[in-house]
C-alpha cells in the first residue's frame, strides 16, 4: 500500500492564482482530512469528509474548497491565492471516526504564495 | 474557543534521561487524547493514544491522563538522540466528531 499520497510536494503561486492540491489514499478509509501547518504552529483543520459525497468545514475553511467524488481522492482547491495561505498542507485519512482510530498523514505539500 | 496548550520548548535532556512533555486542554468533554511525533520537514506520526484516566505504557513511552485536571503528559524513558523532534498533543473536540484540536507542539532535543 502507498498509504496517503499528496501532489505536488512543493509549489510557488502568485497572488490571485488558483491551484488544486491532490490527495489520494489506497487504504479504503472513509474519513479524510485537510490540515494546514504554519511555521512553529500546530495543525489546523481546513475541511474533512466522512465519505464520498460528504464534506464539512473545519476550523479554517475560508479561501478553500473541497470535493469527494470517490473514496480514494480528496482534492483541496485554493481560489485566488493570498500570502496568508503560505503554509504546509497535510492530508490525512482514517478508517473510522477520531475516537476509534488514528489518522494517517501524507507527506505534505509546501505552498509559497508570493 | 477550544484550546490545547503546550510549552513550545525547546526541552533539552541528556541521552538516557527521562523526557516529560505536558499538555493541557480546555474542553472538559474531550474523550480521546493523542501524542504525535513530527520530525523536521516530515508529517506527524502517532506515538500514543489514551482514553482513560491513568497511565498507558508502550515500550519507552508512557502517556498519562488526568481528566479532572484536564492534563495529559508523555514520558519518554531512556531518551535517545533519535527522539529529537516536535511532539504534538491532540485532543478530540467533544460534540464535533471527527475533529482533532492540535497543540503547537513541544520541541525536544536529546543531547548525546
């Protein structure tokens, strides 16, 4: 199993550009999450999904959108990139809800908005 | 605002010593508590989880939970230089399933 994969590993965006961060998992997990981690900070939940077709907002959803058309994929869309979105983005998945299982993290995407 | 607080460190301990990492949380309804280790430039990986008051041991790691004091800690015995990393405490958000609240992490440096 590849686990959780993320692409790209690193990206530089200009202010106002858009992009999609890709996340895929091959563990047949129902739950998937997107976090951002700013330097020296913990992880903040952006969006999460409990299954295909079901998504919900986390702590910091503004400026982002998600979709979940399949169990495997959970892309994160950035519209009109801003310098405040410079961060490291982690995707994670888990078989069931938080209380029962850990989350498995992908390697992360480093995004720089200039 | 539900919060999880950790001392940012760095916590410096000599090789072979016990490292003690602490975390407090604000939500009395939280049920699940996790410790993640994160090496520089890498993604978090689960070290321990604990649900019940008391101690839980796994190898060199012991998690301690005191719900009355809203306090969770991680002890690392016989610390090794390879334990040098940032340790993130995470707590579930009661009433909002599927959401973890993370602390900012404590940087541990084990000196050879």
